[in-house]
């Protein structure tokens, strides 16, 4: 949620869509910052951010300020700099529907991608549960970067192209190669999968062992 205590998107989205929604929801002139709110019981079972589930100690993350904690939603809001009334209203609204697995505002848990990331043993919705038991925890979420869709244009053998023709002996794969996904994020592994595949293809081609496509 944002500093006003309101949700701005379906938190079950992939991180590309999540950050796009965060940038769109951030008021002009303010830094893009969101918080993920959970109960301590959630953290013990699943972890939160980089903090690992029980029995890995939680205290270092609280001491360092990586995680914020509070006995009430209002106290947690104060620790994060979130509007307390906004957070309380959002949690009340969330909890009204969460017990039955519903998220009428953003429909969390309604696609296979989201449900895969959830807890299959949690019914009726692997991605939805009430946030209604203290203590409450929060982790700050800010945009980061792990790659780019841009890169060198290549052909099916991973050869770098100049004006549409391959440059002899020059291959590009991984982050150097323009992504075959064309700017979309269908699922996890879109960087490493093509990097391995085209690395293998480039190696075969360089060794003159690449079979021609049927
Ligand atoms: C936090 C995080 C999570 C990610 N999760 C996923 C995921 O779940 N699935 C997925 O598919 N992808 C994921 N990625 C993306 C994926 O890790 C990268 O796309 C992939 O590692 C790129 O590999 P690469 O070999 O092309 O480039 P890099 O891994 O960046 O390797 C480039 C290497 O070149 C070296 N180098 C740079 N300049 C020079 C120089 N001048 N001389 C010599 N060496 C140099 C660098 O030190 C580095 O070792 C993630 C990335 C991050 C950061």
C-alpha cells in the first residue's frame, strides 16, 4: 500500500506489473514507495521480504529497520510513515472479504500465475487471508532493476546483426541480447531461460555443429 494507507494494485501480479502500477499510483514529485503488510503469523510461516520463516530469527531484521512492527495497525502505520486511518480502513475492508477468500477490489488469486505463488494448502484462496492478528509487520517495497529488454539484435543462431546481416564470429546472449520476450513478462525465467538456450545455440554455431532448422 501507499503512504495514504490505500492499496493500489493486485499484489499477486508479477513484479513488472506491480512496479508499473506503483509508478502510476505515486503522486507527482514523490518517490515510488510501497509497503507490504502482514501478520507475524504470516512471517513465521512464509517469511517476509528477505526475512526467512521460523525458526530463523526475526529480531535482526527488526533491529536493522528492514522490517517495521506494531501491536496495532495504527502503531505499524506510525512506524512506517503511513496514514494510520487509511491503513486501518484498508485492513478493515480487506478483512471483511478475506475470510471467504475474496478480494473484490483487485481480485487477488484469480489467475494460475498468482495461485502458483500462493499456498496451495490454504483454502479457499491460496493468495488471500485475513490480516487481523497482532503483531503486524511491514516491509518497504521500492522499484529495482534486474535487467533490460533492450540489447543487440541477433538472429536465430544468436549472431549479432548489423543492418540485418550477421557480423561473422560475434554472438550475443543473456543481458547483451535484445530480449526475445519483446518487453513482456509472461513468467519467471524469461532472462535465464533464453540466456541458457541461446548460449548453447551460439556455442554449437561457433563450433559449426548447429543443425539447420527443419
Ligand atoms: C535480484 C535478481 C533476481 C533475478 N531473478 C531472475 C529470475 O528469477 N529468473 C530469470 O530468468 N532471471 C532473473 N534475473 C535476471 C538474470 O539474473 C540476468 O538476466 C542474468 O544473470 C544475465 O546474465 P548475463 O550473463 O547476461 O549477465 P550478468 O550476469 O550481468 O554477467 C555479466 C558479467 O560480466 C562482467 N563484466 C561486466 N563488464 C565487464 C568488463 N568490462 N570486463 C569483464 N567483465 C565484465 C560482470 O561482472 C558480470 O559478471 C534476476 C536478476 C536479479 C538481479
